[in-house]
C-alpha cells in the first residue's frame, strides 16, 4: 500500500469510458476492468482507500489509483481541475486488490467521495463511487510565519510552514479575502504569493491546502503611499515626474488625476518606476480650473494629493509676418493640447472653425488658414486657448495687394480669366499680354510675346483655351485672330478671321468692344459700339463673323460700360450709361435672334462697374465703385436680389478702371494701380 499524490487528471484526455464490474462484454474486452471497494481503517489519522482489478486487458496502463473530492465525482471528471488524485503509478498493477492510505488534507466531519481509476492510452476508466465521513488526518498543513510584514500590492510575500504541497492542486492563498497569485512552484515548507490589488491596510493571511483552510494569527500591514516631489507647474505636451513612496508594483494600478471632491480628470501615466511615475497631461482633457488644481495619485486606490499649476499656452513665434487671405500661418507654440476639442484659435477675438487649423503632433505648432475677416488689410491679433487657459497675443499683418502695377502695366486695356490666371492686355505689339497666378504667395506678372506685332483692342478666351484677339485695321474694320498661349509664354497665331466687322467712319464716340464665348458650342458674341450693326456672332470653326439683331440702346446716352454673361440658353447684357448712371439688364435669345429688356434702374452713386459670373443658379455678381468703396450686388436677369453687398476689403478710394474675377473662392480685382484679392462678406 502506497501513499503517493499527483496533480489532477490531464485536460487533454479525449475519451472517457466507465466500466462497471457487472457489465457484460461479448468477445475480447477492449479495456482494463476495475471496481471501487468500500474504504477501511477510518480513524483520526486517515482512511484506507480500496479497489480491485477484475481484468487487465487492453494494453499497458500509464496510471491508476483513487480520486477523492468533497462532491460527487461525475464521469466528466476531467473538466474539474480541483479533484484530488492519489496515484499508484509507481506500483505495477496486478490482478486483484490494491489500496492507498490517505493521511493528509482531510477535514474532520467532511464527507468525501472516492472512485478507483485507471488510465490506459487515451482512455480513462473508473469504478463505482463510495463516500465516507472523515475523522481527520495525521499530516495537515500549517503556517508559522510570513515576510515581509509591511507590503504594497505587487510585492512577493513568502509564507513559511509545513505540508503546503499535500493538497495540490488544491492550493490557494488569500489576503483579507482577496485571492493572491501563487508565484513559482511551492515546496512543502515554503510558498510565495503576489500581493493582490484591493486589500485593506491590515488583514490576515488565509491558506487552503487540499480541503483544509488555515489562518495565521498575525496581520500584514499595507504601506500608505507618500508624495515626495512634484513639479509646481506642468503643461500640455511635456512629461513630468511624480516622485512617491510605497506605490503599487502592479502595472496600471497607479492613477494620476487632477481635480477635487471626486470630480477628477485623468492624466496619462507613461512609465511606472520604483518610486516615481512619469506622467503627461491628457490632451483630451481641458482641466478646468473650477474643477480643482490638486494632483492626486491613487496607488491601487489609496490616494495622496498635492497642489499643481497648469501653465497657460504660449505663442513664441508667428510666420510669415505678412499674409494674404487663404494663406497659411504657422504659430510656434508651447503648452497646448493637440485635441481640437480642447484647443481653440482666436483671430482678432473670433474663434476660427476647427476645420481651418491643424495642431502638430507634439503641440508645438499650429497651422491655420487666414480667414476672410478681421482687419483686412491690417494687424491681426492671434491667441491660443487650451480649455480655459489663454495664451499671450501675437500679431501678423494681413495684406491684399498681390502686386503694384508699373507705369506700363497701368495702361492695360482689358483683362480676362484663363485657367484661373489673370491676363491683362497692354497697348504693345511685342508683348500684348501679361498674366499673374493669384494663388501664389508672391506672384509677378509674366510677359506673353507675339510675333504678329499687333496691338489688340480687346481679347477674351474661347473654346480649347484659345483667345479671340481683336485688332483695328485702318480705323475701318475689326479683324479677329485665334491665338494659342504656349508654355514658353508666346502667343501663337492659329488662324485669322475669314471676314471682318466694319466700323462706321462717321462715329465720334470712343470705340468699345466687349465679347463673351459660350460654353455649349463654338460660338462667341461681341458688342462693337461703332459698327453699323452693334451685335455680332463669331464661329470659331468657320472663323466667320455674322451680324445679329442690334442690342437696343438709349439713343440719348453714351454707353459707359457693357458686360455680357453666358446664361446657357441666353445671353445677358448689363448696360451702363455715362451721364445719369442708368442701368439696364437685357436678355438675348440666340435661337430666335431677339432682345428683350428685363429690368432697369437709376443709381446716381455708381462711378464705375464691372461684373463676373458667380456660381449660383440664374445669378451673377457685378462690382461697383460706389462712394469710393467696392461693393457687390447679387443679380439675376430680372432684378437686384441683394444690392450693395460689401466685400471684406475695399481700397476706400475711386478707381478710374476696374475688372473683377471670381477665381476659386477668391475675388481677384485689377484697377489702375494694383492687383488685389478679397472675398464676399457673405462667404
């Protein structure tokens, strides 16, 4: 009879077969057959467990013995890791009786259930179940001491005693009711455990070995955390060290928060050291001063606190010093949150939408798009706010002038938009055009040369990015030339018009030519003031001019300006008369070759005007210089919808000539002094 104890039945066993002694088999038995016999010699020192092999068929056994538990042992016993197994595998199995004397891990008065078992290959066979009421055992576990007495969560606690291994695998330890992890493999006299979270400041240690629970009459003492050193000022984007004693040694159990009276916002713990925590403010938290400025360290739920100040954000630089609307401005910052829900940018006292600025990953830089409001042009004050904390002010200057025209450029005769580049026509045969890209930060007018050496009275874009350039021949006719602008800044002649527009030699009024190309076909429409017929069509495919029904005009007034708009199935003409500032809106129907007047009004304050298409259905803007200020009116072909809508910048003085273009989301204007860009006040 042996006293041998092993670990629980392996979980990987695949097949369980229960063979009872009375079960009949036909033919050769496939497995060993055994039965459980009643226990004997039950006394204060233990009990003798008995079994019997009735048949040893089926091959070699890897183990056999007895199972014991405080509950019924079911056929799926492999799923219960707490069942004890008293193994006899060191003894060669023989036909007949076998026994085991159990003298440990037995509690007095406890009912135990036993079954004999055998393991044969992948098969587990066991006999009937018997039970008995224990009277105790001769070898029971005990704890005599532990160290250290003063602990924090995560410490390793060493228990000293006897018979710790007798109850394996039923071995567990508790500190004040909190289960502790067993560290390594226990010996019969020593057991190491990890101090768990959630323990009170003082408590007892309990050990369960097998079916025996024991408690040592000596308390552990949990050490309280102590704050040693914390920076007086902390800021977003910079880590800081919180030096403490008696922190929890379990990773993630030390928290750092800022607040008061239970209203806290967390900080990020980047690293846990022996007596310190490396901490950073959480960019997602605003740390409102009204919620308190105490820094708390919760060392596994035990709090300590101290006062701390969060620094205001700071702007140390801004570039460039001069910007245009829509340009990017870079702020060099410190102490700001990278979260846009926390950090806001103020531009002359108004908050910029979060979509219009970005914050660098380290919170050291903010890039923003210059908005179309504030002092334009003028000095702008910029501030950064993270939560309720506001930075110092920095200033930049917003300008609108892209460039100032030289004396030659001030003599421009006409202007047009080609591929979002502003072209001006100059009274020069060698360089008839110059152009500028308004989207550039520091643009310059680039010259376009021409081999024809002709001075053009007017030019405008047609299909395929070509230009229809119009020149005067001997003061008697208008000739058209189709030009292409090459990459080397040269105007190349594609073809001349097949015919010419005659001019009246008797007219004394200044010649005025205005043209527009339609988007839907190859046709262009022109107004020529001093021609016997004042309205013409040009076909780029046939290169032919064709006279149309005259645009009806007031006979007693001189046309000061005329602007044509392509509205898809019709052409809109805005006519401005010189003497009484009378304005007419007329509509031409190309399919019927007819004109009709839609609207007219008198505005004595208009000094000069120009217009451009704005992408609204059946609408357009036209620019006015009224009382020395640039203004816009939103119109359709019938009436003025919104009259005198201001722009965000105006020069505040009269300009003798002016052209306006809508490019991207900007309004680009050229007058007799400079090229500048602005924006509609409603945008």
